C-alpha cells in the first residue's frame, strides 16, 4: 500500500472513533431522570461527621454511617439514612439535645424528617428522655410528634402512652393517651 492510502485509512479510523465517543453523551437531565425512574440515588456518602457552625460556634453535629441523596426527585427530594443517624444540637449556654434512630429520611422541601426504629431523644439539661419507634421532626417549627407508643422520662416521672408532641428541646410537651404515675405540683 502506498503512504497516502495508509494515511487515509488512519484518518477514517480516527474520525469514526471520535464520532463514536462524542455520540455517547447524555445530558444531565437525562441521567437524573434515569436514576429517578430506577429509584436510584444520585449520590452516596459514607461515615458522615458533619458540624454546622454559627458565628464560629458549633451548634449542630450530625453523624451517620451512610447517606443516600435522592435530590433528583422533582416533587419530593430527600436524603435517606438507612443505617441510622445521630444529631446533637448545642445551645449557646452549652445545653444539648440529641436525636438518634436506626433509620431516617429527611425531605428538603417540607423540612420534615422521619426517624424510625429505636428512636431516642434526650435533653441533657432538663434530664428528659423520649423513647419511641417513630417520630416526625418539623425543623421549621422546631417540633416533634408521633402517633406511636412512647415512654417519656422526666426527673420525677415515667410516662407511657400513644401519641406525643413536644418542642424540639423537650421542655414543653403534650401526651395523648397516657398511663403511669405523674407528680403534679399544686
């Protein structure tokens, strides 16, 4: 073969290879839609240790072994914590409240989180502790609520029941169907 025929064959091969590479592009929206249709996350994070600061002071700590990012959902984007989560909020005076459970899902648009399985909420300063199987946390209004069975411990009381609502710090709380001995100040 002559040199020009070899060069032409090489040129044709390069053009074909280049066109094959450039024809295989997907736009970002197509990829997100594909992942959403298959119910796949667009991101995964492992061994999360997140600290939020306000004016140089750590006010929230979050730990989780796994986080799955489903922010590609058009109507209800969310993050899922399939192996549990632990969140600690720290007040300016040093008081802290811890929320933990074996599973959590946090919706971005509504800012409501569902925490399930072995849920424990503790206010260390007030010495209040809530134990339940499921709780919803409205982060906009700083409010917890559940319709499941619960046990609520205070310094002087242990309250059992079904249906519980409380402020995020467990300082103000309401119970629906309760049992147990409760001390009432006159």
